[in-house]
C-alpha cells in the first residue's frame, strides 16, 4: 500500500555506560536489521510521549530524561513509504530491558558503540552519526 503523505515515527537511542540498546527487527521496513526501539506517533501524542510508550511496549522499561538527537527521513519510493522520525537520546533507564514483542523482534542486546551488529537501520545510523558529532 502506497502512502499519500509522510507518516511520523520516533525512536530512542538508549546509551548507557558506553553501550547502546538495539532490537533486531523481524518486520518491514528493514526486516533483519538491528535498530533503536521506537514506532509510530499516534494522533495528538507528542514525540516524547510516543517514544516513552513505544519503549515501554517493546522493552518493558521506562526512560529517564530525553533530548532530541537527530531526525531521519526514511524514504522508500519502491514501497511507496515515507516516514519522518525524530530520534531522542536517553542515557538512563528504569527497569531491565526484555523482548516484550517476540513476534516483532528476533533479539535485543546491548552493544559497545565500537562493536555494533550489522546491518543497522537508517534511524540507527543517523543516531550514531549524531552521537559521533556530540563527542
């Protein structure tokens, strides 16, 4: 199904102790890729509210303070999709991450920023570039 206008998503780069928390996607877009957690922004929901909801739904954890890290445009003309996704940075969490949605994610894991799995999603690559710019 082709979209007729861009849709809004969001994600959170969760970086604690020099490691980033990633999920391996089982669904399109970017099936098989490792990426930051996140999802779509619902009507009348702020990006921060959406990110906190999505991370709780996917990983069962709460997030500490958030700040804008990057914005990605995921444009796939062949599939007829365009997502605009702010990526927020979280440097603290509440709880222990677990794979709450095993039908959507094959695995979760903490990875050193200099030893990441491949392939990575577009939003994750943008988040990593923005993290490098902060350093």
